[in-house]
C-alpha cells in the first residue's frame, strides 16, 4: 500500500519532509506489539554513541538533531532498567545541557545514575563516571 493511501485512510500524516504515524494508531500498535529492548538494543546503543561528545573534535550543536530520537527512546522504554538505556540517558542529558534544556538534564542524569546502580556491580567505573557527571550538572545549575 502506498504512503499516500495510508494518509487518505488517516493512518499516517503527511508532513512537508516526513510522514508521521497518527497517535491513536501508534498507541494501538504499541499495545499490540510492545517494544522489546532486545530487538532495539543495537539502535539504542547507536543513538547513545551519537550523543557521546569527543571534546577534541565534536561540536555539540551537531548532536541536537538527534535529541528527538533519544527522547522517544526514553518515552518508549521509560520503565527499563538496562545499562544501554542508562548510557543513552546520560549522553542525552549532556547534549540537552549544551542545548540549554536544563529542565530535563537533572532528571535524565539522575535516572541514569539510578539505573547503573541497579544493574552494575557496586565498584563498576561507569557508576562513578555518571555520578560525577550528575554532581557536576547539579553544581552548574545551582
């Protein structure tokens, strides 16, 4: 079936540069086929990698266009307690900080710390790293 045909039936909305799934249809699909983290782990890891910033060569502005993908993953897997989600949230928080979206930065960073503490051994270096980042963000916002 062509995309235009799906538009006429109301399943998707035709934007200027993209198609959007109607919200009711999206919710029905998510209820029938709930997202499986194992199926999306490569995609989640890839988006987390995109958000990581190499201070020597990356421009944080280049990451801004990917924020919507990170936020969507967070929305779909909001209850997930997985290390890849934690890494994604931590990296997304750092990009949002550069974007100036301080409202969500602390929440995402805190959630990242909590997930890592739940899924990694106590002495794992990632726990210290994300905790230090969280504290740094908290201090910057004070």
